[in-house]
C-alpha cells in the first residue's frame, strides 16, 4: 500500500467521510476558501456516491504543531455511500485522519472512483462536476495532494486521474486549457436592470418569452422534482446523450438542502423548461437544465434563465455562474449572447504508462453514430437505458 511522509510538517491522508466532525471541518474550509466550489463540499461526494453507486474518497492535507511526524497509509478500501439514512457501507481500516484532527487544513482533494464497463475506470476530481479539483493554500501542498491522488489511483488499479480545475500539478500530468470555458457575471440590482444588462438581441428573445403567458415555479417538492426530471430527460435525449439516474438529482437536492432548488417554466400547466441550481458563496449555478421541443418556439429557456437571475437575487446572490461549455459549441455561443465573457478553464490528466486516457466527451467524433441513434430512441426507452450508461460517465 502506498504511503508518503510529511514534508515540511504537512501530511496528506484519506479521511473517513463517515465522520461528521471530518465532514464539518472540510466543509467549513471549503466555504471559507475563495476558490471553493459546491463540488468541493462533502454533500456533493455523498450525493454522487448515493445517486450513482460510485465510491467517494477525500484527501486532506494538514499542517501545524499538532500534526504527527510519521507516514500515513491509505485505507485498503474506501466506503461507498448507500441507503436512505446516508450511512456508509463497506469495510475499511480505521482511517488515519482521526490522528490529524488538531492539524490545520491546508488543502483538500475530493475524488470519485468511477467504474464503467463502457468507459473504464478512473479517479475523478470531482465526479459528475465541472470543477472541484485541488483546493490548496500553496503550490507545495497542491503537489503533495496530486501525488497522493496518483498513489491512491495506483492502489485502486485506476489507470487515469482527472482533475477538473483547481491548482495545476507538475511533472507527469497533462494540462489541457482552452477546450472549455466558464461564464460568470454579476447579477444586476433589480429585474429591470437585469433585463437591460442582457445584450439587445437576446433581450428581445426574453421579452417575447415574457409575452407568452408562461408561469415560473420554484421549489424542491415532488411536483418540482417530477417536472424537472421529465424535462431534463427529454432535453438530453434530443441532444443524443443518456440521462443521469434520477437518484442523482434526488440525492443532490436532499444533501444540499436550502443550497439547491428547481425552477420550472410551465405553459398551460405543462412543464416546458426546468433547471436544478446550486447556491454557494453568493453565486447561483444553473447546473442541470433543459427544455422540451415546445420550449424552442415558446422561448422558455430564455425566460427560465432570466427568471433564475431574479430569483437568485431575491435569495441574496450577487453572481450568476453559467457553468462551463465546450469552446465552439452551441451552448458556448448561447452564453456569449447573454453577455457573458468566456474564461478558459484548465483541466489536468495523468494516465498510467501504456494506458489510453478515457474519452467521455459527447462531442468526440467516435460517438457521432451513437448520438444519432440515441436521438431516435423513444423517450421511455432512453430513460430506462440511459441511467445505466450515464452513471459510469463521471
């Protein structure tokens, strides 16, 4: 089993996510760090483990006078979250992190161990997220976390480690920049100012949507959840990609509580656009959203995002994080039309010698035929098969 010794009174260890004290300490660190994201929170790891039956790991770097000067080992097996009570199942060694509780947290790295018969095995930071890479106070800590992640991957026979954003590690890693971009801008002071902040052509689309007589609802009730999944599943089927398991959305809503909700646009009582959003440090992130075929001529998606900006302001948010999009894609152009400036994102990948990096990009030419076929599937069939495939995408 791989181990590493502290360097300069810093120790990296895999912590026990069953321990509420450990979870609280990590979450407090994430919420207090200016580069922390919702995907660094332990709620995200728990939700992914529950909703997609994957395995959660969490590496924490600690330092300070109370850190013990010895090497710490990774547990032989990490527990998997399962069950409605949120308890972890599985067996494992007593986690060494309990010896480090008095040490100050200097960095964290949440990881999801992805298993898929179609796409292979990988250790991903962070699973099913667009961010959530290394969160560290300095380059030295970041490097130690990266090396710990690779040691963990080797012990788990995962040939690939993917880091989505965060600090960039050094030798042995391939850094990709420019393939994806993030989009963030401030939320305007009121509804009228928000409308004026949208560029003229896009503003005209929003005005047309406002005249269609659609209504907007927000919440996390079963009615909201049913509407969101139905709309989202149809939306991704039309794009040619499998839908995630409903259990993932349910787990995210349950684990994030007040920090997540659903906004749905209805026309004649029928849901035509819906988005599940996350709230973190004054920012709203519309994360899983889409529209039905009817949404296009109704311009329901335009109303949805405008309404979300106003809803988020009422919740006390001051930034709108439109998430990431692949450079040159339709979503990339759509977000620019709203007046958002793209910011290039950096991802890092490390692959074992002789192994091929996994490819889960739906825009990859190798999936062109599969996407075309998926778009033709009856929705009921796509919704039955899709989650079994999508849970392994990570």
